[in-house]
């Protein structure tokens, strides 16, 4: 069993502080960013940045649904970490200033399965999750 990592990033034509505020807003903005792969999204506690607790179902494929119960921390300015209580999945959102706007990066890691199933997971899951995140980042660019 090895670590599996999926990454997507996009430059958004807006100041980093504005983009950070939108990314950290789990109550109002986040539901607007979610693609059809997300269901039953709900904020349980908080709603903005660190201390927020939210849950949702992520339908990665027609057969693969993950129940996520995320707790949000903010280890540094511009970085939000969503740790899933139901699995080893950790998603890190990073927003940093770049020429022309903000670079937004979403990186998710989790402990993959072993054996042949783990091989296929490590081969195909990162690309599928990257496509989902590219949709989320596209919606973020629209909301900004």
C-alpha cells in the first residue's frame, strides 16, 4: 500500500486575498464550486476557514462513492487542509500570489490499496480526481 496523490492547479485572475477568502468560505462559496461529482454537501460546524467541519459524498466514478467528513485547519496563510475522519484522505488547498493573479493548487493524498487493485488505483485515480478538481477550479474562476 503506497501513497496516492492527485493534483490540479489553475491561475485565477484575481488578488490572492480575494481568492483565499472565497476558497475558505465553506458555507456560501464552496457549494457554488462543487461539480456534479459532489452530493449531500453540508457544513456541520463553523463555515469559514479553520475549525470548519463539513461532509459530503464524492462520486469519483459510477461505482466509487466516498463519504467525506472533513475538518479544516489552516497551517499557514493561504493554505487550508481538509482531513477526512473516515479515511486517510487529506486535501490541501493553497492560494499564492503570482504575476497576473493567484495560483490555486488542490492536492489530495491517501493511502492506496495493495495488490493489483492498488496498482490500478494509483494508475487511474489521480487523473480522475484531477479532472474533478479542474471542474471545481473552473467554477472558482467564474465565481471570482
